[in-house]
């Protein structure tokens, strides 16, 4: 029988044609990619409570909201896991946060048989995890899960208190940690130095939830009560000023719902912020009655898709490149952003009003625009604005945070390896097109970023990321994602060869028996996303560091065989819930396995052209 690996070039070519055609088929009428996020039990639960409280207010909208609420309740009850709990997606394992939120939401409405059964089974699951449904025990368990970061524990407990799950009256609100919402009255430039108990993106929740707690259970300190009462109007003007035009804070259903329920639950359902927020919730509901974690990641997946297809000869026509480039340039922020006070020059994950410029999407746009190989002056000017934007975001430790420089050590504000690696790639892509002064700044920033990556490499050789995880890992950290992104950046920029070699060996050592990869050390199955990401970076290392070819040959061949087999049997398009949203909320994105597979196969095709000997021997 003929060995199929003799015709490896044909196998890769056919797989690339199949996968790239599939990716192109997802382009919308604008020629870009909107993607498709998973429905979320957590988002659905928070939306239900927000709508329920708005409906109970004197707003006169109860009849308009009831059908939406009931459809959401039916979706929740019908999508519980077999163990009685809920995960963040229909593919996710049950967790305490989402199960608590869903249980609280279902308890607010009428008890039809399906809902009662789902509620009873959820209570059994929660007792098994938290030990008891007593408010004190449940609240303590939630607080323990999130530690000093109040970004999500305070909203969960507020949700439960408003839903009547923490008891009645003042006693219920004693379980909700008060938030210093009065600090929002201070200049935004001070927030980093204030070390707020929530991360930068959660300012709306700090204001709304902090006020709700103050409304129901004012501080026993008369001075604090006086201050909070005195600044309330000013703080709500801040909240109003940072709300997007469509009402959705960060395009996020949970964050917007927490704000709406807090206002409705403290006698402010008629406030414009609540009105706009509830309209966003209604506009975002899915046909099946569920809500997604966010509207879309269109800018992010478009950058990923454009870069992946640009790695294929003829992957994008000149006309397609032009349309994508023009669209991406239109999404770049040209004004200071009111939400995070970010300077002009960055990109958000979505073109919608709730987007906020961040380092990951700015880096992704830079890499994609360079890969499409156009050098028009307007593009170079936009690239310079983005390059400088990233330079000004770099922290003193050399790493790059997501949103705000120097905000602190809480998640999503601190420097992280994957964001820093992406910035390194963005800077490298455009360094040669910058003026001499900017090139000097970029050179120094890249050296400092590489130093940060060397210092944050774990002893065994891996790096952990911020925005991706793996539920099967004991600590839920996806070291394969983090390590693969750092190694790709180091391979392309040729920084830190020692760290690169150690990281590559770690990645090789955690390859699964089936040739694929999962999160790193866990018992979970291989996924298309993680396998493709690992294969892509190993192929890049094999090209940039041929001296490691002997070590990489077998792992690359095994990974390629695994990916080609999944393309052949059709399983390659099945998404895994590896995405981390704000506050460690899981999601999956329909386009991730498609985009990552195209990018990996494109790298493998390049490696086969430049170093065919590495792929010559069958695995």
C-alpha cells in the first residue's frame, strides 16, 4: 500500500484548499468576518434578572419584557448539564458561579415543572460544592473563589441578593461586599494609583453595584455615608458619560445586566442608563431565548483570518485585501476613548459602540495589515499611531497589559505573556517602516518585552496566558496557548533563543499520544485549536532555528498528521470552550478552529518548501 506521506505536499495543499475555502465562506457582505460566539448560561441568567427587575418597576414595560424573560428561563432550564449545574457554555463543565446565577434567576419566576426540576437539581449540585445553601456559606464560597478581586464576586452576590437568594432585608445585603463607588467621582487619571478593588473595565459595575449596596445597606460610618450620598449625582453622570450609544457596556451582556439590575433594584429603573441598558439586552437576545457573552469579536477574528489567509499564495485577492484593509483602518480609534481614557491609535475587539481599544486587538490588526503587504502612506501613518499607542501602554516591567498602563496586579490590568508576545510581533512587523526616532523606541521596547518574557517563563519552560484557558487543567490555565503565542513571537523576532529552546521542549513534552495538544498537563482531550496553535509555532521555530530541526521533526510530523486527520474526518470545525472572557468566563468561538487550522497548515506548507527533510519520514 502506498504511504500517504510520500504525497505530503498534495495532502497539505488539499487540506489548505478545503480549510481556506471554508474560512472564506464565512465572510460577510463587508468582506470581513463577524464570527459566532457561544450562547452563555451566565449571560442568560443575568439578563433574566435585569429584565425581571425592570419589569417589576414602575416603568410600565412588564408586558413587553415577560415573553423574553420566560423564553430565557426555558432555555436555562433546558440547557442544564446532566449533573444539575451549568457551565458558561453548553460544552462547559458546571461551575459554582454560573450555577449560582442560574439558580437565582430561575427562582424569581413562576414554578413550571421544568423550571422546578432544574432548580431542585441545581440546589443538590450547589450543596455538594458549597456545602450549604445558607446565605453565609454560599457567599463565603463565592468570595473564596475570587479572592481579593471583587470584579465578579460582588456582582454575583448582588445578583443573588436582588433575586432573594441571600435572605430578606438588611441581612441579605450584609453578604455583599461594599464597593467604593464614590471614587469614580475622582479624575480618571487617578484610578491606577487608587488600586481599586475591581479592574479597569469594571468601572460601570463599581458605580452601579456600589450604589445599590449603599442604597440597601449604608455604611455604619456617618462620614462615609455623607460622602457617598454627596457624590451620587456626580458619579451617575460619570456612568452616563461612559455608556456606549447602544447601551451595552463593552458589548457585554453580563456587565450591562449587572448595571441594569443594580439600578432597577435601587429605585432607579427610570434612569437613562438603565433604559438604554435594557434596550441593549432586548436587542441582543438570540432566537432561542439565550444571550451570548458578548455581541461579537469581529475585529479580532478578522485580523486572525486575514493574517492566516495572507500566508497562502493566492489566499486573498488584491480586491479582498483592499476591502479588509479599508475596513480595519475604519475601526481604528481616532479620538480619546471616554471609557478607559485611552489615547487615539488602538483597536478594539469589535467595531460596535461598546468596544474599547486594547493591546491584543491593536497588535492583531498591525500584524494582519502588514501581512496583506500594502505600503500606502495612509496605512503607514495609521500603523505608526498604533505602534506608538502600544509603546505608551508598555508597563515599567517591560510587559504589556490589556487596557490601561500601570493599573495594578488584578487580572486584565497586569502585564501578561500572551499580550506582550503579540505586541512584540506588532512592533516587529512595522519597525522597518517607522522614522528613526520611533524605530529607536521600538527597539528598546522590544528588548524590554523580551526581558519580561524571559523573567515570566515558568521553570518547566511554559508561559501562561490571560485570555485563554482550559477547563481540564487543575488551575484552568492554558499553557499550550500561552507558550505557543510566546514561541511564535520569539521565533519571528529571534529574541531569547535560550527561552525559546526551553519553551519548545516543554511544548514537545506535553504533546498528546494522538499527536495533538490540549491545555498542557490536564486530562482533557486534544482540541483543534490547541493542536493548530502548537503546530504553527513549532513550524515557525523549525524555519527560524534550523539547529532545532532534529528535536522538532517528529513532533511536527505527528501534529501535522493529527490536524490533517481532523480535516479529513470533518471534526476540525468543532470549537472547544477555550476562550476566557472577563472575570474568567468561558466561551467558544465558531471561527477559532477554522482560523487556527488555516494558519497552521499555511506554516506547514512553508516549512515543507524550505525544509522538506523535516517532514520526509512518516510519523
